[in-house]
């Protein structure tokens, strides 16, 4: 995590492949606030997915995929 200004976009996967990717703390907080009830472990980093779309993506792509 970095102290950089929020970007507003993320990557969300079960496992982020690149160990050196970073994400601003503000973006982490926003995603956490919208996904705390999911009962699913996932990783995030800065990416191309708008944070406002992240909860739906995580719920349907990562949680319900099995």
C-alpha cells in the first residue's frame, strides 16, 4: 500500500500474480467498505476496474464463479 492519492481503479482477483503491484490506501479503504460482507478472500492492486464497479465484479466474478 502507498500513501499516494486515490486512483479510483483496481484489479481484483483471487490471487494477484505480480507481488510488486501497489495500491493507494484510500482505494483499499473504499473497496473494503463496499465488500466487507462478502466472506471471501481476494487480492486487489491498482488496475483498470473502476472501484464503483468492483463490488459487483467481486461478487459475481470471484465469489459466484464456483
